[in-house]
C-alpha cells in the first residue's frame, strides 16, 4: 500500500516478507545437512535444485507472457541478460555451494550479506558514482563486523584446514551476486522483471546442466538413494521457489526499503537454525559482528531508498 507515493508497511506485507526471508535463510542449513548426511557433491546438489525449480519459474513466465505484450530484445540486451544470468545464478551459486563444504552456515550467510556493500563499490569504481559519508560509514560498519565475526570463527573452527579457502569462495559468491544486482538494476527497466528473470534463470540452468554433463559423473541420477532427491527438492521448493515469490509479493506490497529492513532477519535466522539443527556454536564475536554487518547494510539500504524517493 502506498501513501503519498511512499510504500507503507502493512501486516500482510510484513508477514509475507518475514516468512520469505526465514525460508531463504534455510538454504545454507539444507545444503550443510545434505553434505553431512548424504555426502552428495556440490555440483550435483546444485543441479538437482535447479532441476526442481525450473518448472515453477517456466510456469510463472508462461502465465506472465499471456498478459504481457511481447517485445523483442536487442542483441546487446540478450548478451546482458544471458551473461548476468550465468554470473548471478550459475557462478555465484556454484561458489556458494562449494564454500559451504568448508565453513559454517552462520559465517556463510554473514559474508553473503555483504553484497550490498560490494554493489556500492562496483558502482563507485566502474560507474564512477561518488561514495558519500553515509555509505562510507556503512562500509566501515559492515567490514568491521565481518572482521570481528571472522576472527571469532577462526578460533572456533581452528582445526579446519580449508577455512580460508571456503571463506574466499563465499566472498566470491557475494561479489558475483553484487555484479548481478548492479547489472540487473540497469537492464530490468529496459526489458521487464519477469522476462529478465526467466531468461536469466534459463541461462544459469543451462550453464549448470552443461557443467554437470561435461564433468561426466552421472552417479547421482542413477543412485537409488532417495535423500539426494529429497534435499534437492527441499532446496528448490522451500529455500528457492516459495521464498522468491513471497519476497516479490512483499516488494509490491511494502516496497524495497521495508523489504530490506525485514530481510535483515536472514543472518540471525541462519545462525539460530545452524545452532539448533547443525550444532554450530554461537559466540560473542559472531553476535557483535552480525549486529555491525546488519547495521551497515540497513544504512546502505536506507540511504539508497531516501535517494530514490
């Protein structure tokens, strides 16, 4: 609902966005649980996720196209959409799943939550947009929070030889996702959100399936183990399809600024779930770091929203 051109927070919009954010935060939990109990590899699990997700998005696109006027893309727009789809959904997701093999779900979610700050830096260095004082403060808060949480995590996970490598993969995931966010923000106004998402998803799914085929190990498809398919289905439905539609609905009802604020529950939700479901420890540095990161990201979201208004 809007009042004087500004989105107002409604009970329905809040509940939809809140639940969607919680469901999104289960992704890391499901992935870690799958690795621990079924020993499935990252690429196979990602392929199953996309396999089960794709029909829902194709169905949504079909119904959207029945109501929309078809417009042809230019060659440049095709290249932009397909490239961003590969970067944002294929490469980014692959980095994420690979990194989750080596670090905790709580730290993974916290590092991923840095993507708005990377978006600011990309706009500053590539598109020459000035970083104002509010954004500088936000960057200081978020990176200080990550440093504190990371320091604490290193002491908790001191015997993990792949800790730094796993962290680097998640940082790369956050950076590539930021590239997707910045690029999509410039392409979507030209082509429309539904069409952009549809073709970006198709590009990423093709990339993942080609990667899976080139690797040449099809044991997952032939395996009689039902848990492989169960985890893939849970990732697709619970942690991807349902929350994506809920967040989209929330954006329409209460606006991006309110959604950004409510979505900050994500890292907190992941940490709590990881503690009770995966047995991950909660420690002081993690709590302090999470608070600083959320504060910085919210500051960036608030400033961006104020500028848009």
